[in-house]
């Protein structure tokens, strides 16, 4: 939340807006100086509004506000650059939400790794009646994510993300593969 900033000077002092007859009054100078101190953050924010509304340059407190505008909730413990990327691409990702491509984008953004996604569904057409439908009775998605060296995947956080990205009626299996050269193995 924006508040007063000590020592911040205003780009538009109120005393400069008055006729010359008032410039010599000490009380008025002090009163307007106090108002300038309160209004300076507001005026500077308005002057820089385009920069505040761009996730690439917005101050961190505005970034959280912008995230609410585009209906995303980046984790507070994520690096600021990842939070900026999450907010910046949110609208485009919403358009792809519920698709394999949208899920792959979300997993890549969260983990930094490419996900292999296999769906159970399918489409087909036939000129013959009683042709078997493709896929399984219950839609299912299998997600395989490889850990990167030195950057383990947080399974709980990834499962929360997947739960928000796939349709409610679709089940999923998450496989986390160990990083190349890892001897310990990953979670299944």
C-alpha cells in the first residue's frame, strides 16, 4: 500500500500555483508544504501510471495489485521476476486454460522445466454406426516433469497448480522425474 514517503519532493509544488500576493504569507507556505508532502506520492504515481500498470516495471506492491486484476495468485516466496512473468502472461494463459498447452505453460512457469503431458481423450469420426469412442470413460491426464539440477520440484505446490489448471472432472497423475545424474530418484 502506498503511503507518505519522507523527504519526497513534489513535482508540482502548490505554492507555485498561487498568485504572487500570497507568496509572502508564512503560514500559507508551511500549510501548502505539508500538503505537498502528502500529495507527492500520489502525484508521482499518477505521473508514472503507465509504468505502474506494466508488470515488467511495476513496484512490488503494485505487482500484487495487478495480479488481482488478472486473477492470478503468484506465490509470495517466488522470485520477483517469476511473479512478474506470472502476471504478464496471465490473460493469454487464461485463454488456454483447461487445455494441454495451457497446462504445459503453467507447469513450465512454476518449475522452469518442460512437462510431458499425455491425455486419455481423443476424437474420431466414422461412417459406420456403433464405432467405439476414442479415449477412456473418465478423462485422465498424466504429467511428467523432470527436475533440473539444483532445483527440486515442490510436489505439493505443483499439485495445487495442476488442480487449478485442469477441468474439475479430469483426473491426473503427476510423475516427477529425477534430474539427470541424480542417484536418489524422484517421487512417483
